[in-house]
């Protein structure tokens, strides 16, 4: 009882301490033995001589099972069976769940009972390391997983650290082993003022001399092979075998060097990345006359090191003098970046240079390093470099050497100054990701659930690190369906929780944090704000609006983020961010930035898209009646456009962002922005054939306007939604929404709005061949435009009336109406309308058999559409030209015009492309009908 009270309250327990303990003991008894009557004696938790005893066995208490396994391992070790002993210790260590009593106050955790259990674990780890070195490299690799984690918790335990050094070297990771030794040596000196003891020094010497041999008593020094390594028996007064003529401080350069083989182990099965491997192989030739430097870059978790290691192993046989490897820790979370001096010293150690021959000073050491490599073929792998300065002194001068550098940063200095070749690693392609999962989960399991596999890959953003985390979880739970794994990811979309594991190096959030922590304050703020952006990528002016700064000030900050691979430049001036990085940025934003600042940034972004889209639409269709947005906030940068081409390109480039912004604004309560932005991009979405996207956007807009009680917004959303449903053939839905729109525009006294609804009704009537109803709707539209004082609208109706007469077969009447429309559009200066009228006239002449006149009219329309950069209607007119050529038997000209039109339609992703393909196929099948398209114009 005394111990329990002491642990819970220390030196100042309350008077009721014993009663509190007894009450909780009673609760524990009932938990362990449900149904135990009050005050009845417990069989599991009993009081003996003033102390509590918990009666358990190894089947239901992991500590007892741990001790049993350790005792059995000791018996196996005494019998000389190191393999079985190591296996038993690994089973015991697998039961460990972390430091004892980690959930209580730090002061209480120091109780001797708890520290004794921790010491049992520590002893087992040390013994596992010792025995694994007797057992063989396969078991060493398994022990290393536990050993590295434990060594990080006990950085000054020399026996533990010596075991780690030897185990790392035993699996070929000599550079890391020496790095661990130096780190421990420095820490011992800084914190305790002592040098490493004999055990740790002996471990280092084994690594330096590469004298680890497997046997009954673990690694031992092999016979000193002076003739095969550096002559370490010589004295400083001995005649040197060579001189460092390039300035190595007069130190001798050995004639015969150790041939290091330091590459980390390759994956047992490497999947995908064939394009990158071919690109890498093309950059290096075995007979190269100069040193080749390859920089492999990419975002965290994309698999840079994995790819580099695999390629290095593929070509290692060409480097007959060895392979050097060092992890420069350029983005280590602790900030303990390896210095260039440490890296060079590790290479000198690996090359077998004894300590007494290493000169003082970085420059002299670098010179010696270059001299050692002169005339030799060595592969140098510099992993995880921070910047150009980090690696420059590590570049050899010797022809025939290859340097592989990996980094999250874009090392422009190496490319520009040293002629390095840059290879950027992107996320996996779909087929590569599927192959990855087949390898991790088995081909049968993946084949059984193809839809779930596709969803998992999408949720992981094709990122190898995320796929590895998710596949590991699925592999450890074979009873789980992949659909259930996919559902878990779906529920956590926008969060990194599904990609979190216990080991930081394999944790997506931790991996991203290492890059983030190295950013400047301004870049870190901008990265967090980008977590607000809803689309896959954005332009400079959108980012400037988000930050509330001028584009010129934001550009260098974006460059810093691109250099850190936290963003990528998808096109000049456009910046993208991986979905999981965007989720990480959003997490940071919620934790770091004040709500007011975040809200202001979000509203500036909405203003940018609304006003920029409005500017593009006004330029592209100036005669169309539309609502001007309210003034934008301070700090917003609006995109401006010099001509139609710029405006159309901006809309195309930002389509996904605009649609995502509509959803984002609705989700965050900015309902006015929601319906206004949807109304602004209505024409663009319709003209580009994005009718399903239009329906989704306008449904969102309608809900937002209804939430506001904004009748005008509801009218615009109903009108656009009705027309989208009509385009999709949903006639009942179309009529319902258009009728609502007409009623609401009438209530608000908007005759131009009513007129446009009648035009939409007429268009849909033409689709259903209800021509008289269409003409009646057009007459009502003309009257309403007259009331509104909108001559451009009336001119557009005249052209649409002419088109209706074409559909009716009254071609001469159509020519009259379209001629009137042409004159009206010219009178108001509407070049878009003029082009449409020319196209309609050509269409009418075509159906009258006046093909020459038709081509003249089409030519006028084509010239105008090209001048206006209206890509869709340019394609539409080219298709009509092809139809006319086909009607006159000029099939080659018809095919040429159709192919030009098809190229544009494919480029903009318009659904009309399939009908043009059908026309081209029909040229080779004379028995197939090839009638002229008679779809109504809008």
C-alpha cells in the first residue's frame, strides 16, 4: 500500500489516500472478475501482508511471457544455438509496447519497480544484438529494427551503441555505423567530458578494418590483411607510397585502397519506375570521360532514395573500385544535419585511411579524398542532401566516377554550376501503384477488389509512402476487405491520420514536417495558407490574393516552396500541391493561424476567382446580360486579359479550381460567392460541353441562394440548372427549373432575365423538334429584350430564329432571318454574334444546295472565331465546312476540315468529338449514313 501511495502522491499524500486506493482496488476487482459480490474475497487481486498481489500467468500477462522467453533464450544461448536464442528474444521484444508506466507523471515513472522492467527490456535488446551477430545477417536485419529505436532512447549506453555500430556494419551499412560512432563520441565529450570506452572503440575499429566475421562468439577481427588494405603498420616517419599532389597537406595517398561496398540493401522486389530508370541510364555511360553527377529530386515520400538505391545496385558492377554511401540528413527532424566535414571524414574512414594520416582542415581532407579517387572508378551516393553547398566538396574530380545525389530541394546550383543532370521523381502512375499493391498484398487479393484498389490508390494520391503505410496496415489485417480499407480512407479524406504509423521515418506527417520546418517564416505562412486553396493548382495572382500581397513579393516565396518540393510548377506561373501535402498544410493552418486571418485569406481567394472569371467572361461575350460582382476586398489581385485567347486560356486552366471554389464557398458559408461564381461561369461551362459539371455547380449555387433567401440568385441558378438538364436530356427537370426561373425573374422585374429563359426554352423545344413552340418563345424573348433595352439580345434571338427555320426546312426564310441578325450584330458591334450569324447563313445555304455560298459564309465565320479565339465555335464551323465539302464529293477536303475540328474538340475535351470521329469513319464506309448535323444553336 505504501508504494502505491508514494507513486500516486509522492511526499504529500492526502489523509484519504488509503481509502482512495482501496476504492480503486475494489473497482479493479470487479473489472477483473465481473459479478463479484461486494466485499467478497477476490481470487485475482488479493491482499497479503499489507500488500496487493495480482495473480496472473504468462497466458494473460505479457511481462511474464516476456520473462519466460528471455529465460528460454538464455538456455538456447548456453547450448550454442544463437539462431534459436535470437528468435526467442525477438518474440519477447515484440511484446514491448513502450516505456513502462508511460501514461503517468514523469516523477512517478522513476519508481524502482518501473525502471527495473525497463532495464529488463534494455538487457534483452543488447543480448539480441550480440546473439544476432553470431546468428547471421538475416537475423541482424530484424534485430536492427528494435535496436535502432532503443538506441535512440539510450544515446549514452556504450554497450548498446557498440552493438548498433556492429549490426549496421554487418548488413553493409558501414557509413551509417561510423556516423553513429562519431555522434556518440561527440555526445560523450559534450555531456560527460569523456572519450568512448574500449568496447565502443573496438566496434569502430572492426568497421574501419572491415573485419567482421560470423562465428560462434560473434564478430571478431579477421587476420590483418595489410597487403590488401592500407599499410596501417607504417609509422609517420616511413617513406610514403604516394603524395597528395593536389594539396592534401602532404599526407600520403595509399597505393592500394579498401574497396568499400556501402550501398544500402535494395528492395527484394522493385516495382515500377521504368521510365525514370531509363532516363537515369541514358544520363550515364560506363565509358564516360568525366565525372557524372545526377540529382534525383522530389517531394517527401515519393521514393527518391528507393529509386536511387535500386539504380545504384543495377550499375554497381561497373564501379570496380567500390561504392561509397552517406546519409547527409539534410532534412532530419532533429536538425542534426551531417556536416560536409563529417561526410568527408566518413569517406576517408571507409577508404581505409588511418586516423593519423587524415590531415587537419576541410580543404586538406577534401583534397586527400579527391586524390584517393583519382584514376579509380567509384560510385558516390550522397543521400538526403540539403543544398548545393552541402555536397560540393564531396564531388570527385576523377573521370569515371558517378555521383548520385538525392534531395527534397531543387539543387539548381549543381545543375547550373557543375553540369549535373536533374531527374525529378513524381508520384507513381496508376499501373505502377497497382503493381506495388500486388507485391505488398498479393495478386489474388488485389484482383478480387479492383474498385477498392483504385480508390485506395486515389486516396493515397499515388504517393509511395502513403501506399506503403496503407498496404502495411492491410497486410497485417488479412481478414479486412480492401473495400473496408478504402472506406476508412474515404472517411478521413483531407486528413493525414490514415497515414500515421509509430515509426516517424515511415509516417507521412513526420516526413512532410522535416521539409516544412526548414522554411523561412514567410514561406511557412504561405504554405499554410495554401491549405485553404480547394483546387489542384493555382496561378500566381490567386496565391497573391490568398496572401494579401503583391505578386512580385509572393513569387520568390513560391520559388522557395518549389525548391523544397512542397509545391511544383505545373506550368509557367501555375503552382500545384500534392493532395496529402495540402491536407498537411490545412492541419498546420488550423493549429497555427488565427481564425480571423484565415477567414480573410479565404474571402480574398473567393474574390479573386469571382472577379477574374467575370473579367474573362465580359471580354469573351460582351453582349451577354450578366450581373457585375460587388467590389472586391483590399489585397485581392484580379487577373486581367489582353485578348480573347488569354481569357479563354485562363478559364481552361482554372476550370477545376473554379468548380472546387464553388463547392468550397458553399461549404464555408460564403453563399453569395457561391451563386455569383456559378452564374459567372455558366456560359463557359455550357460552351465547353461540361454539362454534368454545370448541373453539379448550379445545384450547389441554388442551395446557397435559397439559404440566403436571395431570389435573384435562385433565379439565375434555376435557369442555368434547367438548361444543363436539357442538354443532358432530362426534360422534366429542365422544364421544372426553367419555369421556376421564369417566375422568379418576373417577380424581381428582370425582363432580360426572363428573355434568356425563353431562349433556353426555345432551344430545348428545337431539340425535341417542337419548332412552333420554339418560335413562340423567341417572339416573347424579343418583346422582353425590347422592354429591357437590350438590342444585342434581340439580335441573338434573330439568329436563333433563323436556325429554327433551318431545322424546319424553310431555308429561304432562314437566310432572311440570319441576314437580319447579321446586320443587327454589326450595328451593336457584337463580333461574337456576327460570327454566329455568318455560320448560320452558311448552314442555310448548304441546305439550299448553294455550297459555294455556304463555304464563303463559313469562311467569314471561321475568320471571326479565330480572331476571337473561340476554340469551340471554330471547331464547330470547321465541322460544317467539312460537311459541305463532303456534300460536293470533295472527301479529302472534308477529311482535312473534320480532322482540324476534331483536334480542337479533343484538346478542349468536348463531347462533340465523338460525332466527328464518326464522320471520319463514314468516309471509309460508303454504306453508312452521313447526314449533315442539324443540332440547334444556342
